[in-house]
């Protein structure tokens, strides 16, 4: 009993032992709660489509041993007395641990958001995962920079000059690599705004092809003739892009002419025949057919219809069928296609 009543650092041995017992009990409880929470939430996440439980599992898994130990020590410290200088140091340690653990929790949230975005976009645009991963890296760098500065401030370090130096250095680096940063921001714009995705057929100015890859700096396109075209992301977004991958249907306009010797009845019949041929085509929607104008050597018609599927080969198949049917039925009705001709009238003098 005499040993228990001895005083060390303003507390008896009994007080120290009680505090140590409380520390061990609280730490054990916290570890048990952590494991049970992870187990229960992991099972729940398999049964639900809600992703919040996945986030909570990640946060619990990233709750570090040192944080649980300091939390238990804080509860135990409430039963004993410290000198003011020790209290100040202890409070700084607690804040230090909270900041560091908060960094781990925030990192879990970043990883969770990153994984969800990649999961959503991987089926639509595989290349976007590269940009999202890069953005996740940047977010982590910013996060741990903030954590480090907060920890230094908690230790009493004057970080004003450090922040100023980082700001000036950041501006200098940004000016030095502004072209690269422009392409990185353009890559982010492509991922978020989606003017095109992998597999889309696009035309950029006079160049055209299918998008193969969207990277952090460049976008690669496979042209119709087979070679790969490489565009800077920044330059690409400054250009006018025609995206045929977003085409829901294709408007088709074509013209043809018949000879001037065609009678009025056959002109009317020509329009009826073309209207019937186009209207009967699968995946085509007839719009109009008109006797448009008198040409140099033909009576010209203009026909407009829509192909309800965007594929170019489907359009060409329909147009080929229309041309063949027009040729067949015009021949049956004695309607002749026009071709360039010139009639010369000769008059003799004196007649």
C-alpha cells in the first residue's frame, strides 16, 4: 500500500496504474469497435448499391494505430494531473495526431471518389481514367501539403514565409511549363465536357479519323488512310470539331436530271417513282422530292431523305439501292437520264 501511495510527477502510483488500465481498456474497446465496424459494413456493402458504406469502410481501415492509442491516452489522461508545460505539449501532440489522421481520412475520401469516377467512365471512355488518376495524384499532393503545413503551424513554425515562397515558386514553375499545363487542363476539359470519346469519328479542320487515345498532353486519331494523327489537346480544343459519333441520323441530299424531251406527265411520274423508292427503304425516312430547276442540258430534280442510323455504310447501302431501283424503273417507264449535250442550230445565209 505504501508503494501505491508514492507520488511521481504529481500523481500517485495508484493514479498512474488506474490511468494505464483505462488506456488499455479504452484502446481495446476502440480496436474491437473498429474491427466490428469494418466487418459489418463490408458485409452490408455487398448487399446494397449505396456507396456510402464503402466510404465508411475505407475510413475505418485508414484509422491508424497511433490515433487509437492517443485517443485512449487522452481519456486516461483525464484521471491524472500534469504540469502546465506538459499539458501544452500533450495538447500539441493530440492536435498533431488529429491533423495526421485527418489527412489519412481525407486520402481515403479522395481514393473513394477516384475509384467511383473511374468505374463510371471506364465503359464510356477508357482514356479518361488516365486523366482522373493524374487529378487524383494532384489532389493528394495538395492534401498532404496542407497537412504538412498544418502540422508545422501546430509545432510553432512560422509558415507565412514558406507559403509565400511556395506561391512564388509555383508561379515560376507555372510560367515555365504553361504549354504543358495548357494541355493538361485541355485534357481535363475533354474528360469532363466530352466533346468526343474513344471510338468517335471526328473531323478537325481538313483532317479526319477515329479517336484512339486521349492522353494528358495529346489525343491520337487513326485516319481513314491508316496513319495515326497526333493532336495537342490545347490546339485540338481551339479547332472546330465535327463529331460524327454523336450523329443520331444522317440527312442526305442528292440530285439527278432527265432530258429536256421528257413530257410533263413523265416529269410528274418521275417524282412519284422516286418518292415511292425512297419511302420503301428500311432505315430511311423520306422528306421531299422536287423538280428543282432547268439546267443547261437537263431538267433537274432534288431529293432529300434521312437515314435513321448514323453508320456510313448503312447510308451507302441505301443510296445504292435507291440508284439501282431508279435505273430499273426509269428504264421501264421510258424516262431517260440526262447527260451533257449541246444542240447546234445552223442557218445558211440567204435562206
